[in-house]
């Protein structure tokens, strides 16, 4: 969790949600979700399509109200009371096709309370800054899809919000623009802006986030720092021995996977026992297992996701990523 | 950083954007030209209708003189009609007055017992024409010709026709008020339907642009709805100003050839003011319903499907208001005045027929309250029924008209 520099005290919360529930015609879309997002953090909501990410974000932003539970955004119980301090990029991107790029940015700013004239000036400046100055006076319908998406992202930021919410921000962007967006998100966090985004791509969350909430089937089985999620999984051991059997085998977990090598030696794959690596090593050496190689790898977020959300959710997540890549 | 917007300020942001976008769009040009077609069709139909009306329901001139004068006037009319045809008013014998006995022409006109538009009394040598100011001025010449022919058998010396104006005959006045009310109601109905349709297509376009979620996240949906309604209202005011200028120009150019409407009971200035206000409330009432429909529907086809019953209902409401207008004070009229969607139409008709002002104040308060309620309900429905999903699970999709985005999502 982020903390106040120097004080060690927990950072104030940008978002706090307790037990929020949303039902649609008998279907529980979000089921008792708890979230705490520290100010200044980059926070990811990770889950497959249909898990409840968008509904959760919409409740946090006040687009819809939860049926149960409470939410507090930047200290306000009614999100629209702090709308001027929030920027939001929905998953379904949209702008008025006949608007000029700089006017579109200014309009989104005006919705958040930024005076129109100032919004126009900032709109032009932001477009220049991001290499789109030449398109400032072009209508949205004349821009490429990628450029229009960038215009919308700039509109999300034009009023300099304290909290930025992105719903699947990387969806539909090419690799180059995904990299740019990652850089932009880091830049926002460096300035103290809280960024929360939903994604079904683990790599983005792993690279960017301080904290994540893993969501599946409308529930959040895990919410907290990425490192804590990874630590839910024991480090994975890959051991290569010359000998296939001996008293040392008792030191290996019962579910250790054994793969004999063709020529000589044996591979063993297992989670590091809770007792740690030292007792294991001692048993291998004293039992004369003939250690050829030994590697211990910390679990990735993907493994953590599988362990926390289950195989089905992980499979759905992979399928979403593949579909996205195919598009 | 920016400051928090009030609902009114937020509605203004939406209204400003919509107003500018529509005003400078091609569709606004079609919007301006829109009423031209019904006017042309109406003018053509009206031309035929007027012709029929002229022959079937030409106002008649009553004659109330001594028996021999009546006969002389009738013979003179017959002789002149052969030459002048419809230039002469049709005549009807109202009474063969006994010699020396006076005849109360004003009373006969106001009670409606004579069932004529004006009455000529006196003698052919000294005729007196009694009727509404406009009509007796129009008939002064023909009556002088008939009287001259009746008195001397020649049309060389025309007698002086003295005129006695009544405000108008009771029957004529009632008919005139009804006609004014009918014209105002029809105009109101056409304008309202035209605009409510535009507001609907505007919102559908908005949904197509997928910008609605950005709006909903930034400002209350009530503000979005109010902003859209008032933008279109402002557009309509521009439209009315243009149409009014063109219409006024045509009216001036046409001069006497334009049909004359009877002055409404509340007087023309207040009637115009009430017309604009009732137009605004009628539009806001219907627009708020259309907005709710537009926000609930996912596609243009769905909008058409859902809006059809509402359009039909509005037609029924129009017919109800038209019928109620002929039954002032009846339960039907009370219902038409109270039912929100027919209230503006019925009240405008009432303004043409009844000089009382307080019912309008009451009706306007009621109509404004209804607009507010409809917008709130529409915004609430939008929030609860539409903003449900990102990528809903495939199994939960397309369960029904409003459930395309049923399942919660992403």
C-alpha cells in the first residue's frame, strides 16, 4: 500500500468501497466488492470479460448506484459531487464526429467544470504536446481510430483530475500506442494522480500497478499490492538430480512432478516447501541426490491469478487476450 | 483544476453543445423547410375547402322589413344575382315586419334566432345594415345596390346605407373563437411533433456516438436530459422566429386575401404569449417522454418501434383536445385540461374561448411539474435499465427489447 512519504502512515484513500452489490433483473453482476485505492496509486482491476469490472467502475463513478454497500470517492459519498476532480475513459469510446479535435477535448473538460475557453487553449496545447497539433482543427470523423482514441484520452485529462479512471484503456490500441499509454499512466502517477484501470491483460497490470483487485464472477477474491498477490503462490522450484530415488525424496513435496531425462538425470518441479530452501538443500546434499541444477522462481501475477481466481477465470482471461490480439 | 458544476450549469453545457451542433447542421435546414410542405398541402386543400365552404356555408344576409319591402328586396336580389352571382350575399327573410312595429335586429343576431350573419332593416329607400363591423363594411355596397334596385328598379341612385355594428353575432363569435382555437391547436400539434421527433433522433445519434457514458459519468442524467430538451426548445424558438417572419411577410403581402381569425377571448397579445408558453410545455412534455424512449432503445429501429405507440397516443390526445374544445366545461374538457399531454392543447383552445386567466396559471404550474417528473423518471430509468454492461456474457444477451445490454459485464 502507498504511504505518505516520510511519515510511514497509510496514504489517504482515493476510493473506498465496502460490500457494493449490483443486481440486474435477478442477475448479481457485482457481489459484495470491497476496494480501497490509496491516493497516488496505480490500481488495476483484473478479470475476464463479464467479471463485473465495468459495472464496478460505473458504480464507483456514480453512473449507476449500488443496490447495497457504500462507496466514497475522493472523500465524497456522491461521486458527482467530485466529478470535477475525476477523469473517465469508458471502454466504449465515443466523441461527436462533427466536433473538431480541440473542441472535443474542451467539451469533455467543460463537462467537468473547466471553462470552455480555457479548455480550448489546453486542448490545443495537449494536442501539440502529444504530437497531434496538426489535427487540432480536424473533425473527429476525419481522424484515424487511434488518433480519435488519443483525443479522447486527452479529453479525460484536460481538467487535470486527481483521479483518473480508465475502463480497458489498452483495448483497441496498437503496441506502440499501448506503450505510450503506459508511459502516460506512469507520468500521471508521478504527479500524484491516482489512476485506476480495468484490464483483462495481466501484463499491463503487472508492469504498471502498485495494487490490483482480482475480480471473477462479480466477486473480488483478492485486493491488495501486486507483491502480496504473487506471494500467495509459493515460489516454484525446478530441480535437476542425477539420482532418481533415495531418502532425500522425503524432503520433496508429495505432489512434486517428476520427469526423467532421456540420457541421464531427472527433473523435479514443485512448490517450495513452507520450511524454506535450506532444509531442502540439506536433505538433497545429505541424501546424495546429485544436484545438477536448482532454480527457484517467484510466482508471476498470472500464476497468482490462476491460484486466486481459479482455472476457469484464468482461461477466460487468456481467451479475451487472444480475441483482443486477433482484433 | 476545475470547479464543480451545478445541475443547471451542467444542463447549460449540454444545451450549448447541442444548440450549436444542430443550428449549424444540414438537418436544421430541413427542419426549417419542414413546415413548408404541410403549409403547401394545407393551402391546396384549404383552397378546395374554401371553395366548398363558400358555396355551402356562405354567410347569409337577413331581411327584416315590411312585407312589400321584403318582396321588393327579394326581387331586386334575384335580378342582380343573375348579373353579379356570388358577389352578392345570399339573402333570407328573417321577418315580415308589421307596419309601424320596430324590429330588434341586434337581439335577433345575438340570440342566434335569426341564424344569419347580418340583417338589413328599415326601407329600401333608407336601409340600415346591422351586423359585425367587418361584415357590414363588406356588405355595404351590395346592400345599397339591392336597395336601389328595390326602390326604383334602377341602380343609378344608391341610397345611403346606415351601418349599426355589433361586436359580432353570438353565433359568429362562437364559431370564430372555435376556428381560432382549432387553428392554434393544429399549429401547436404540428410544431410539437416536429420537435419531439428531432429530440429523439438527436439522442439516438448520441447513443450511436457512444458519448452518453461520458456524459453520465460527468454530470447527472437529469442535467443531460434537461440540457437536450432546452437546446431543442431554443432551436425551435429560432425556427419559430424564422417561420414567424416568413409567415408575417406573407400575411402582409397577401393583405385582405388572408383568412381573418376572430380575436381570441383573452386578446391577441396574451393569446400569442400563451401560445408560445403552451408550445414550450407541450414540447417539453412530449420531448421528455421521447428522450426516455430514446435513452432506453439501443437502435434506431428500436426507437421507431417504441415511439410509434407514443406518436399514435399523441394523435389521440390531439383529437381529444380538438373534441374537448367543442364542449367547454364538460367532463371531457376537464379531463383534456388535466391530462398532461393534452393539457397545453386544451388550454390554448380555452384561451381562445374563455377570457379567464387563472386557469392558465394553474395549468402551467401543473404542466411544469409534470415535465420535471417525467425527466426525473426518464433519467432514473436510463440509469437503472441502460447502463448495465460493457461486455455482458453472451448467454445473457438479447433477451428482449430493453435487455440487449442486460447482463453485467466486463
